[in-house]
């Protein structure tokens, strides 16, 4: 017998998966949320704590599920000295308090840094993806092998739907970005290569040192020490040296990226990267006298992430599209985050990010405590989601984003919930990000570890 969760996740390969209205999905989504809650309540300590605290014994309506959502900060609630002092056994115990499946004790005495720890966990079937963290303390999100398989499948389906480009393995893959070398990012890159890349053409990667978790967090922590005046003279010298080396390496890589784009300009290209580097490479290509007329007319582009506070001209998107001759509709953008297992692609006609049926959207008040949305009309507030495809950890998350969700049909014709292209972070608009339950949830998990 097909479960409620399977009824929703089985739509992943359906070309009409975004054409189901909130009203059509409501009952099966509630049943799926209750199904997942009953499966995981006794497995995940924080979930049981949240349920007991709110006296939730079943999910009979969406309001019941709000109390079961985790604040995004919980995934970085470990004591920072676990990381800085390489206390991998303790960090592993903390991670296990948020896991759906037990993490067996493993040897950690020979682990010199977080990247090796992540690799060791991956060898045991536990895949940890980390955010860089604006404070140098990364969020750690555990995934299972089933989650990796889902990401491999989901990313190809999303790109095909959002860009209109079907996976024909006929493009040269041009990677003009720097993404963190964590399991989820790696598997997505491999899946896109296998689906769209011409097997006879080597994938281009920006020639720059891998962006490891150790490198990201180390530099952020050092910047923090410099800001608060606690950095030692030798640390300042090391920071300046590393920063100079990274800038020199990036400058050379940008030139190499421009050279490669020009060299392969007559081929059908699949360009990927983040806006800041894409713009800089495009500017170098323009400076060399090349532009849209020189590139293949059926190129496509995958842009990951936002501006990341990069300062670019207001027409940066058009500049990149025009330089690389990206036709209208062949540009792919996706709203997602490491905390989710699934993406929400932007449609080509309505300029809105579409929520898949197995991801339940919640629009909450600023404190993240009260549900504002009833599944009708347009509503603005704090974004929260429950991703029913997640296996390795709890799928409910309260984010740091403020969004506008529209439950009415989109201009593209699809009837499912969609999100306006006006997403902002609370930390940017309020200078802080205060989720009501964050303090008690974070303290509870720290206590278990």
C-alpha cells in the first residue's frame, strides 16, 4: 500500500508536479506529516522534546506541525570548542542527537581537521554538509545515502523543468564558481555532469583551490578575531598572507575562465556559477572584444545562491546573459538551502519559485511561532518548510528568510504554491534573527551532547 509520503515524493518525475493546488494537497500533506512524526518521534531527541513541550501527539492540522519545526540555528548549536579543539568524538555525539539513524562510534584520534572528519563519516554512510557560517561556526546537516540519491535525482529534474533544457548529454560543462566541497554539492555537480555533459568533452572547472570547510571556517573565525581585537600579531600576518594569495589565485582563475569561455564559444555550453564570479568573467570576456554574437545560440546557465553581499551593477544579470548569449528561458535559478533536500525552481513566465508537493510551506510570524498562512491568497512572513523527502534528519526547518508566498495560480499556469523573487534575510533587514524557540531548542541539544 502506498503511504502518504510516497504519494507525494512519487511526483518527483511528474512534469506536472507543480500544478497541484494547496487545497488539493492539504489532506495528503497533513497525513504525510503525521506519518513522518510517528516514525521519528522516538528516534530524534529534540523532536520528542518539542512534541512533549507543546503536548503534540499527532499532526491533525498544519498548526500542529509548527511546534515540531526546528530553528535553523539548532544545526550549529554545538559548543564551538568541540570544533576548535578537534573534539570529534563529542561533535559526533552532538550530531547523533539530531540524526534519524544511529551513528556508530568511530576512531577519531587520527583526525586532524573537520574535512577529514566529514570524509570519515561519509565512509560510514553519514553525509555531512556544512554551511560556511558568517561567524565561522558552520551549521552541520546530516544526510543519509537515500538523501544523496534524492539530491542526484532532484537536481536534474529541477534544472530540466526550470530551464526547459532536457538532459541530452550534448553540452560542454563550464564551471565558473567556487562551491563548498561538501557531499551534497559534490553529488549535485556529478549528477548535472552525467545528465547534460557531453562525455567526449572535458568539464571546465575554475582553476582554484577547493573551497573546503576547514578553509572557510578558519578564515571566518580569524576575521572575527580581527574585528573584536583578539587576533595575535602572527595571526594577522598569516591572515594577510593567505588573503593575498587567495586573491592572486582568484585573479588568475578569472582570466583562465574568460580564456576557456572564449575558446569554446562556438560550442553548446552549460555555464554554472555564482553571480559575482560570473559577472567578473563576463566583464573580462567583453574586455577582450567578445560578446553574444560570438557564442552558441542555445547556451544555458545554472546560477547557485544569491549575491552573497557582492556589490554588482543593477543590470548584472542582463550583462551576464547577454555576454554568454543565454536565450530567454534558458536561465535557471533555484531557491533552496542546505537545510532542505529539495529545490524550488524559478518558472520562466511568472518569475516565481515553485514549491514541490512534498515540501510543505509554512509562513510564520517573525518570531517563528504562529502560522500566518491558511493556504489561500498571498502572505508574507518568516519562511519555514517541511521537506518530506528527507531521511537522514528531521525535515522541518524554520529559516532565517522573510518571503512572500502566493497560493494562487502563477502566471506560468501552475496552481501550486510559489514564492516571490523578493526573498530577504532577517539578519540583513533587522540586524538580528530572533526565532522564539531557538534558545531552548539549542540548549536542549547541547545538553544531550
